[in-house]
C-alpha cells in the first residue's frame, strides 16, 4: 500500500492480484528462495546441480507470475502527480501507524478522487505525438467520451550493415503513444483511423492493438485488401473501408477524401476535418498537391486553424494555393529528427512563411498538444517529460 502511490506515478497501472501475490511471495522468497540462492552460489564449483535446481525453480515461479498477469483485476488508473504521490504515501503511513478505519477511509477517498479526476477530465485534446518519421495523432474528447487515433506511426526498414544487424530497436509507439495514453488512464481506443498504407503510418498498428483495446479500424476503401495491412490487424477487430459516400462512425469528423476506392497510396489518403473547441483541424495524411486541388474544388470554403501538413512537410504537398485557401494559423509537421528525406523541405517552410502560418514540428517541439475546454484552447509543446516549452494564448480565430 505504501508503494501504490509511487507505482501509479511511474507505471500508471496496478493489478489487484499484486497485493495478494506480494503478501504471499515475499515470505517465500525471504525464507526459502534467498537462502537457496546463497547456497547455490557457494556450492556452484562442486555441487552445480543445486544451482541448476534453484535456477529452474526461479524460472517456474517467473512463468507462474507471468500467467497471473492474464487474470482480471488490472486497474488502468493513470498517472498521479508528484505532490499527490507524496500526500497519499504519507496518509498511508499514518493509516498504518494509527490502525484506524477512519484513516484508511481518507486514503480510499483520495485515490477515488484522483481516479475520477483522471478518467473524467473536463478538457479534451488534439495531440500530435512525437512518433519519429511518421504520423500519430490523438483525439480525446472531454470526459473521455471518445478516444481516437489517426495513424500509428511506424519504423521504416532499410538495409543494415552487418555490424548493425540484430541490434535492439526501441518501439516508439510503446514509449510515446501507449505510455501517454496509459498516463491518462486510457486503455481503449474507439476508432483508429489509418490514412493510407505507408509503413510510417501503420507500422505500429500491432503494438497499438496489443497494448490497447481497439474497437474499430477505419481505412480508405481498397486498403482492406492489402496483405501488408491484413497482416497487422487482428481478426477480432472490425475494419471499415470508407469513401466520402460512406457514413462515418463518428459525427465529429468529416471525411473529405478519398472519393472512390484506390490502392491506399499517398493520393488515396484519408483526409479528415473536424472542430474541437474553438479550433478547426484538417488532417491530410500524405496527400500530394494534386489531391489538395481536388479538395479545394469540392470544398471551396474549406478553412482550418490547425493544418497537419501533408507528407511530413515534403515539397510535394502544402501548395501555396492550398495554404491560401485553408488559412491555417498553425502548420503541424510530423517528421523524424535528422531524417534522410530532408523533411520538412525548405520550399514548404518558405510557403508557410509567405502565408504567415506558424510551423510547429515534432523535430523541434516534441509532442504538440492542443487542449480545449469549451471555447478556449491552449497549445503546449513538450520536449522532456512534463516540461512546458511554449504556450500560446487562446484564440477566437476559427
């Protein structure tokens, strides 16, 4: 109980079985396993079978503990701050000292209040995750009524020199997207939108579906037939292929493209538009300039406060005509640091400057979060943990 606060601050989750298992395993380890390990170490030179037996026993215990993690009882609590971690820990120590139900009631009320605050937030957010060379965008509505992800990011695979083969590669989806969601107490996604089939947009889908409960995946029509997509999505998750003629499962987002089924290439990218708080958002996937022109022809009055630039700031997207029509205040560039493509391209940055659009790149700012409550929106970008790097004041400009 004393360790519960620091545990939730660090890993955001706890399993009720862990209390029981710790209570049972600590004396077993102290009285039996620890002495056996000491004996095994001292006798390894002339009685190696003791060490082998102890090692096999530890492996068996480890396998049993791993099996218990599949049992029900997992609480997706979320992250509690440093101050509240100190408070609940001190209150627990007092409750242990006083041994009175009233003090335990206070501890329980604190944890219950924190749980409600984390799981029923008054604000929503549109967050551009620092996923590296790729796209991953979180949309979370107030009170967590609906939680969605646009693209998952993914690591591009290139031929490696012999010396680099077999080296460990970190999973950015687990470290960035999944950890951030779990810190918010979120363990399920209502919809995962996949704009097209490029690996840097769908590559981490297996990680997302493994660590989180995904209710539905939406893809541009034609993508559902691709082998590289089918291999990444579990059979248990329903897949909805869409065009602009298909009714979306979410009323808050409007689908602007594609008009007809394609091959899930850049030109077939899902293009989504929605308003959250007092800001309008336009998510364009990797749509090239030719697709942008078609969008403007079909929606001549289209405008957005925040534009997710197509193709990571490539010069083949975000034409001057498109920027002038949409009139965004912020242009979001989701690209990896020191990427081999040179994203964002200088020509794109020049076009943004000409239209007085402020570029915000995950390379420079890290995670970019627009948090809204009612008609107010606050922009926060983060580079290290919870460090606030840059904040803009709420704007009335839609």
